[in-house]
C-alpha cells in the first residue's frame, strides 16, 4: 500500500511541477511579405511554441518573429529576430524577456544599432541595415520587429 501511495504521490508531483511544453515539437507560424520598390522584399514570420501547465492559472508562451530582407530572387540579405517569452492568465499578459538575433549573409550589407527591449506585453528588436557600394552607403533600412502577446496567449 505504501508503494502505491508513493507512486501516486510522485506522479501527482511530477504533473503539478511540470512547466514543460506538452507538445514540445509543436510550432505554429504565419508569414507576411512587404515588397520594396527595388524588387527586394521583407518577409516576416511569427513562430509560436505554446507552454501548457495544467495546474497553474498563469501560463507562459514563447515565440519569435523574424523579419528577413531578401533580394528579388529570394536570397536572404539580412534578417532580424525578436525572441520573446510571455506570461498570460486570460485577463492580462506580460513580456518577461526579449532578446535579439541577427544574420547578415550578404557582404554588401552591414547591420548596426542592434537592440532588444520589452514593454508591457510586447517584445521588440531593432536594427539598422546599411547597403554599401564602392565604400559608401547606398541604402539604409531601419527595421523594428515587435511581438505582442494577447491576454489569452495569442502572439502577433
């Protein structure tokens, strides 16, 4: 009887204190495209990984939003990603962390002014992309990417 009681207690405790995602490989995503006048475009993608805790009123959710500047043939010139973690409970939400990551595979572009911030239920990352030709700046793009969590946990 003691063994059964210990087994049930261990099972209940492991469920109660578990804050891991039940479907850890599950990712939801959506993409939008903004075409620029030179034929290049900026592709923005939101990826969401839900975190479910069955016995806690407040839930957490992590996600990322990536804005990629691509040339007319679809090659990525540079990208900026905001990674955010949020807590929400159905009546309010809050950003608990915000980080930035960037890539710049094109030798013609350089990224500067990288920053990440959080305010209320929003995580934001900002960067300045500069295109160089013959040693001078020929184009500048200021890009901010914001990821917001609703009170019900929907990321946008």
